[in-house]
């Protein structure tokens, strides 16, 4: 068997196996490119107050106090400060143990980050259509509702997609020796026309497909890599205080002041969330505060700091390892969401072209099999 023939077999079989699978990925990836726009369009919650851009944020201590007032028997788990919308989400549960054993008991309060007004209480409202739709699409795109097994399957399919692209590049050179670039032989059969179109669209989107395929494979490794980092670094940072009784709510240091300490420790980053003392992801005596970069690209890089919840002093800060930094930088490249709407539109067009390439590849595979069977039947005769 010649080397070129071997590459042909690799290309045909890898293309067939991943084409049908990746058609679903491309179809679900299209709305995910515009996830922010769709969420805003379908949002059924009360609107945010219209205020000047320089309006100061409400005190996070005040929002926590309001959450405790509404649910005095519950414990605070965490708070999330959205940098895309003026909202703060406070998560609560009947106890820290129930938050682990029965995560469905966790509920959240959504506040306007400027006025402090309560916008949504998850215990008294159903998930919005936008939330349910985008969650459904995201799960289809990332794991087919199969958890880590589905994520690893998607990673394998992404690698197979890369094999199909590389083998297609190897085959394209000898093929184009006979034709001018961009030739589509309209006077030939439908199969030949689709073959020319498949090759043309495939080679013109080659760089983008390689980028999206490689970053997609990286993204599917998020869960195991983050779990590895948490076991190696984060748990080691928290270990000396685990198992000790949590502080009473009245003994906690001001969270606003703790945020100020975190901002001074990470001046190039923006504070986005906090895990409360007693939570599984913090310690009984510390706030675990997460911050991320301020630029569109570095906004995917996160760093946690531990702030003593009794004194407000900085205890430790942890830098993400190189493999997680590479992973988080790959995410915006995959969805094209780091440079505004024009880049998203470009990503959407390239996604649609890739769907045509994948669909035509399936058609060509089936048409070739049919042609081979027809020739064999003619050779063998009745």
C-alpha cells in the first residue's frame, strides 16, 4: 500500500467517523458564539435600573446582610459579581453539608449591583427560557449530558477531526496538481462538483478549523485538569484549616474590606467571586476570593487569594499552573468571544462553512461507496 493511499484511508474513515458527530458540535456551537446576545434577548427577569455608567456599586456587605435577613436559617456559600452585567448572585443552602450531599437544595438571590435591589429569588421563580435553552445547548456541545465520559469522547472526536484535516492537507497537494486553485467542475457529475467544492471550502478554512479543533480538544480537558490543580495546589492551601468549626456570621470581617485587600494583592485583576468560610471550597477561617484579568484575553485567567475572615489580612495567593493558563486562553479562541460582535460574526460564517464541508464529506463518502458497489456488481456480472 502506497503512502498516499494510506493517507487516503485515514482521511476517509476519520472524516466519516467525526463528520456526523461534529455536525452536531457545529450546530450547537453556532448559538454559543452569541450566548451573551441570546441570553439578553430571552431574559425574562426584571430589567436593571438605568443609571449613569459611573454609578458606584452597592456594598457587598449590605447584599450579604439582606440575604441573611431573608433566609436567617441558611448559610452563605458564595457570591458572584458579574462583570458583563450589573448583577450580584448570592448562593445559599440550609447547611454546608447539604450543599455537598444535596446540591439541588442550593438556591440563589440575584441583586442589582448598583441599587442593591433584589431582582430574582430562585426559590420563588422558575429558570428563565434563556437559561434552560442555553444550558441545554451547552451540554449538547460539551458532553451530551454524559459528564466526564462525554467530555473525553468529545476530546477524542476533536483529535480525530484534526487527523482528518491533516490528512486532507496531505491529499490536497497531489490533487491540485491537475487543477487550478478554486476550480469547480460544473460540467461533471454531482459527485465531482461536490468534491471540488468540498476541497475548496476545506482548504480555505483549514487554519480556522485547526484552531477550533485544537482549542476544542483542550476545552474538553477542563474538568480533569481543574480537578488535578485543586487536589495539588488549592487543597494543599486549604488543608491546615479543614475540619475546624466555622466562624459565627457575626465574627466575620467585612467582605468589602476583604475585597479591597484582594485588589491590592492582585492589582491587574478584577475580583469576581468569593467562597465563604465554612464552604467546601474555602476554610472555616478564610474567604477564598477569585479574581481574573481585566483585558478581553486575560479575563480567562483566574487566581485565588485567601483572606483571613477574622482579621481581613492576606494569607496566601495562588497562581494558576501553566497548563490551566493555556487552557483558559484557548477558550476565547474557540468561541471567538474576545473581540466583540464582528469577530463573532466571522466565527459564525466559518462555522456554517465547516458544516457544509462536513455534510459534503458524508455525501462524498456515501456516493463513493455506492460507486464502488456498482463497479463490483458490473465486474462480477449476473
